[in-house]
């Protein structure tokens, strides 16, 4: 968490240095104004969006589906896991522990790959909280449809890789 | 500050979510939702500020022509590969990546490149891999999953470029700088 923040702000500082060198104070001010402009647009939207996503986290059942995504569940298990991943709420600090619990609870490895892929690309709460407010619903819809087959593809590829190494 | 239409949509979603919580678990569950939101917001705000600043600074550093040439509609496979690589090395959560995507959009990147970037960030982002997946899921799982996901950002970008020609998905013009 702290290491990540240090990395991020180091990058901000490096970019600011580059802009300052190239364009001086006016360039920095323009960059800051653009950031502020966008931030102002989000000031109401983002807290509401995060609140909506947080309520969602409270009411979705996840662990009831584990029996359906065992190692022998094949393509149907991969599909179920992908959908589960898509509605799995929270950031990596909640979803990876959940994935670990499900894996140890008896799910198959390709199924968990599909679950994490589904969570990574669909992540409904992320669409709700960040993507739609910043990029608009149409872009979010386009990205979601373009990503529909990815969890299935990842699950099948993982199954192939495991078969290769076994 | 006045409420826009989008703000109202999110207000409605929050109210509906809160109502479902109230119906399922009463006031304690609603409280848990508020607590979760407050905690998230505290984590998110500093990183969102960093993301917005990155977006603003990047838009000063790269010219519109350059981004359009590298990541625009005509950028072909190279554009998708470049966007995927950039996405994989972008650190931070959605609060940093989406402001950057927005800046690239304004700067002339096309939907295919933006989606390849986001998919790479979400699937094979190095930052998340090192901080979360490797310690929690172990090396073998991480390796298999990363290899299985490696080609997917390009796939998503290609599908997006095909879809965006359909009337339903036609992107609105990027907001002016």
C-alpha cells in the first residue's frame, strides 16, 4: 500500500519535472487546471458511486457457488467462475483473498483463472465507481462486450498450459 | 455546484443499493456499507489526485498528433501492442488508470487502443501482480494465469475496433481539451 503510493507519487513528480523543464510554470499550471477540472466533475459523482458499490458488496453472496467450479467442471465451471468473478466486488485487497479461499475450498485452477480474469475485466463495481463516471456508459458497454470472451479464453488457455506441463 | 444527469443516476444507484441493504440486513448492513465507502474513499482520494495529475501532465507532454499516430484508429497492430505494454506497466488502481485513459482519449487514441490499455492494466498489470497475486496465490498460479492472459488485451482491442463500427457503439467525440 505505502510502497505503491511512493511509486505513484514518484511518477507524478518525474512527470511534473519533465513538464516543468519543457514548458515551465505555464505548462505546470495548465496540467494542474486540467486535473482540477476533471476532479471537480467527479466531486459529487465519485463519493455516490463508491457508496453504491459498497452497498453492493454487502448483499452479494459468493461462497455458495464453490461446488460448481471444481477441477472437473470443465467449460461450464469456467463460465460460472467467470460470471462469479464479474460480480465479485472490491479491489485486489478483497478479491485475491476471496479467490484464495475458493481455490483452497476445492475449485479448479483453470476455473480460478477464469474467475480472476472475469473479476479483472468485468468488475461491475469498478465500472460503476470509476469507468462510467469518467469515460461514460457507452465506452463502458463497448469495453464490456469486447471483453465477453476473455475469461473463457483465459480459462481454456490455462487448462491447456496445465495439460502441457503435467 | 449543480447535479448533472449522470450524478442523478449514481444518486439513484446509491439509494437503491442502500434500500436493498436495509431490506436484507437492516440498519447494521447499511452502516457496514457506509463504513466500507468511507474507508474506500480515504484510500482512493490521494491516489485519484495522483491519477488526475498524471493525466494532466501526460497531456502536456505528448502532442495530439503523436498520440493519434501512435494509438489512433490507423495505428493498427502496433498501436494495440504499445497500448497493452503501457497498460501493463501503469501502477495504481482504477483511480489512476481511468484518468490516464481519459487523457489519452482526449489526446486522440481510439477505442481499440484504450480498451487494450485497460485490459492489459486489469489483467497483466505488473503492479498488482507483484503486490497482490504473487504473495497471495503463489508463483505457479501467477505464472499460469499471466501466460494465459498475455494475448487477451490485443484480442479485446481487435474486437473493440470491429464493434465500434456498429451504430450502437459509435463513440461520442472526445471532450475538447
